[in-house]
C-alpha cells in the first residue's frame, strides 16, 4: 500500500513557524530602529518630569507661590513672543533628547594594557609546551600573538584571569596525566596563586577551559536535611558537580545548595567511609555531623581514640549505644559489634529460608564511628588486648548485608596504623584540610580536577564516593556544644538536633541527685 503524504500543515509546519518568528523578530528590530528617536525623547520627558516633581517637593511651602508666579510669567512671555511656542517646543524636545540618551558607559572592545600583558605572558609561557620545530603553521611560537590561542577570556575586579579557554595543537599529549599536570601547574602559577582553579580538558576539540572557582560557603550550620533513609549529607560542593540541591535554612533566609550525598544500606556500593586529614581540619566535625544524621533512623556506637571528649554531648542519648574513650571499652564494644553483625546475618538468612520478612531488629541501621582508632592500638597492646581495628573484619566485610556501616577517621601522621581491612573495604573517601596533589591521589584514588590551595577553612576538603568524580567538599558547621569557643548560633543548632536523654540516663541522674548530701 502506498504511504499517504502528510498534510501540508504537518509536513512544513515547523519551517513556517520558524519563518514567522524570524519575520516577527526582523519587524521588531526595524520598528525599534525607526522609533528610537521617539523612545529617547519619551524617556527624556519622563526624566524631566521626575526632576520637576522632585524640585517642587523640595521647595518650601512659603516659596511655592512666587515660584508659580515666575513660571506663569515665563509662559506668558513665551506665548507673546513671535515664534515663541515653536521655539519652546524645540527647546523642550532638545532637552528631552539630551536627558533621554543612554548614559551607560561604553564597554571596552578588548582587554586593557595590564590584561593584555597577562594574556601575552600566559601565551609566552605555554610556547615551550605547545610547539615543535616541525610544525609548519604553529599556533604557539616565540613572539607570536595570543588572540588565536585564547578565544575566550574573562577578568575579575583585580584584572586577574577568572575564565580562560586555551586552544592547543592536536599533537599535544593531553591523554597523559603528566602532561596535563605540567600545564595545570603552569597556568595556576601564571594566573595567580591563592585561588582554586578548575581545569576541563576537551580532548576532542583540543581545548582547555580554566575557571576560577568561588569559595564554598562555610557558614552553613547543622540542621535536618531533606533526605531519605539511607542518605547522609557529607557536605556541600559546587553547583556544576551534582544535579541535586537541598533547601537549607540560613538564619532567616532559605537557599538551595548542592550537596554531596553518601548512600548507605544493603544496596549501597560504598557502604563504609574513610576520613583523612590533619589536626584541626574538621574530621571530628564530620563524624559528629554523621552521628546526628544517623541517630534519626538508627543506632550509633562511637569510639573516640583521641580522648578529648568531643562526643560527650552524645553520651546517654537515645540511639547512642556507647561512647568509648578507653582501650578496654573500645575492644569490648567492637567485639559486641562483630557478634551483632553475625547475629543479624543469621537472623536474616533464617527469615529468607522460611520465606518470611526480615526481622525489624536487623533492619535498623547500626553505625560504628571510630575517631583515631590508631591511638588506641598501643594502649590495647599494653593491656594484652587485640587492636580495635582487627575487630572490624566482620562489620566491614558483611556490614552491607547486615545494615552495619563503619566510618573511620584518622590523621595523616597515623595513616600507617590503618589496618588492611579498613583500607580495602572503605571505598568512600574524604580528605579534609590542605594536602599535596600526590597525597590526595593516594587517598582518593584519583587526582582532583582543581588546584589545592595552601590555606583551607576547617571542614574544607575533597570527597570521592567509590569510582565517581572527586568533589570539592565543605562540611556543615557541627561544633562541640560544650566547647566555650563555639558560636552561640551553631551551638544551639547542634543542641536542637541532639536526641532526648534515654530513660536509663534520666533514672541514673535522679539517683545521683538523691544521693548528694544537702548543704
């Protein structure tokens, strides 16, 4: 059967619509050009009228009568003079045209002298890397022009490069990490240190886009994030890195910020987390933030190897199983955690074999948070006890099936104390604080696409979940509410997130108060 042709309105309807839009746009542009003098005069009349109203409002009431008499006299004289009204109209139109002109300063067509010097300096510095003696038409040459090499450029208020597109020849080895690193290091040094640059390599188009990243917000306090069970907000990143935003309360304002969300549970591909950083970089703050989020849906067991009491605010709260600071308590708690993981696996296996749903006591998430466990290793060895990290074999290996999550935070100077099980099973990684690129790559498994800065605020770093991209990260401010140096607003935000005291804790406090002697 022959196919019937489409109706004419359907076959060429899109072309007609596009042609109609083009005609309408052309007609609008032509009308704007023709009516431009009238638009300028109308704008000037409005400005003159507004100036007259302001002059009348500023005139004192006792002087308004003489002013009206003066204006009326001028109008009468103009009306009696030959050709007076015509000259008055011409004068008013000229004044309106003068005041109605576009007063916006003309933007320069190109960069100024200082900006041109910067671009030429960048071009000259790239010549040894992007040129060869055998190139018949080199894009980069000594004494060459930078216009073809830098098609797009932007500058900030200090005349430093904020956005730059660099074209390079096709024979440059942009697929090698070493070649890329040399170019990134050169552009970072020549464009200005102290800022964080993002490098986007387009290997197909032979272009490199350099962008100066704005600093991440450091004033976001801890709060209830709009997440589902099994999702934990590690911090916040750039809007170009993730496709999701969270509504956050910032004082009396509300704004949307892109988060770095870590998903845990039976279907997670990265069920455990490793946090590394220098002292004061915010590793304890991140663990405290994770604990407050985990207590909303599960139970938490905390091992504080530093012994500084950073988690004292969680002691005795609902859902907090224990906060251990001593080696003996940490070993006993982690032994129980291993037995609990095995119990959950056995109970879930029996339920599946019987065709029944998994028991509720195995569904509730269990979080094991270890802050500096390496500090407890030698204390446990002195008491003849095993290393606390050796007791994490079962939770790390079978934690995803048993709904058990392990989070370990350690400092760089104690990185050699991490056990092989922790290194192998913690595929979600976070690095906080300043660190060289080689150290970041060793921990994260991939280098970041930005240049690390030497000075970072607390809680600032990088995160990588499994084999995903490396994200810039800023941890929400979650300080210890018992610290006197804490901001009052941030302290109150943490106190509002703390669960209520458990019944056993309240009974114990009442007994202690009854046993106290009356003064």
